[in-house]
C-alpha cells in the first residue's frame, strides 16, 4: 500500500488526507498543535469549497450545520451600509450553495 505523510492538519491538510484515504493511500497527518480550538467565529464556505466537501461525502453533516448565505453585506465601523449584494443560490444545485459554517 502507498503511504503518505501530510504535514499540517488545517483544512488543506485534512482535505488532502481524506482524498488520499479515499483512493487507498495510507495517510498519517502530523499537526504541530495539540488540539483544534474554535476561534469563536463562523467560517464562510464558498461554492468551490462546498463542492469538494460534497465530493467527500460530507453533504449531510455540512447541511446540518451550515447557514445558507442570503446576502453579502459590507458595513462601515459605525454601521453604515457600504455594499449589499444578493448571494442566494436557492435554485442552483446543492453542491454550489455557499454558506457560513457556524462555530457552535
Ligand atoms: C481570522 C480569519 C478568518 C478567516 N475566514 C475565512 C472564511 O470565512 N472563509 C474562508 O474560506 N477562509 C477564511 N480564512 C482563511 C482560511 O482560514 C485559510 O485559508 C485556511 O485555513 C488555510 O488552510 P491551510 O490548511 O492551508 O492552512 P492552516 O489552516 O494554516 O493549517 C496549517 C496547519 O499546519 C500546522 N503546521 C505548520 N507547520 C507545521 C509543522 N512543521 N509540523 C506540523 N504541523 C505544522 C499548523 O499548526 C496548522 O494547523 C480566514 C482566516 C483567518 C485568519
């Protein structure tokens, strides 16, 4: 069996490890920090990201957690609206939906 070492268990390293595992490679991930800690914020998932996560078979786990993005809004520090752009993709395929992954 082919073996691989992945250095770094961030989203890039873990996604690479899952793909290698799927194609039959024995993977070991090395991570410098002792554990994963939330930063206290959500993470915005763009369509190219959700597509890869769907391809990895994670769609049900993703959809149980994600909030679909309806709009992109930029505000100044005093709350004034600078830019609003609809981002809803309700009619597109499930794979291409952008969303925000909740921290909780
Ligand atoms: C505040 C903030 C908000 C963000 N928000 C978003 C967002 O909403 N949407 C989005 O798409 N992106 C967002 N990003 C960007 C996104 O987080 C990064 O692009 C992504 O995490 C990069 O992933 P990565 O796996 O390449 O690197 P990293 O996440 O940096 O992972 C690298 C890992 O390698 C480990 N490492 C390094 N050196 C070694 C070593 N020698 N041995 C072992 N382990 C090692 C590190 O500890 C780390 O865990 C945000 C970034 C920040 C900082």
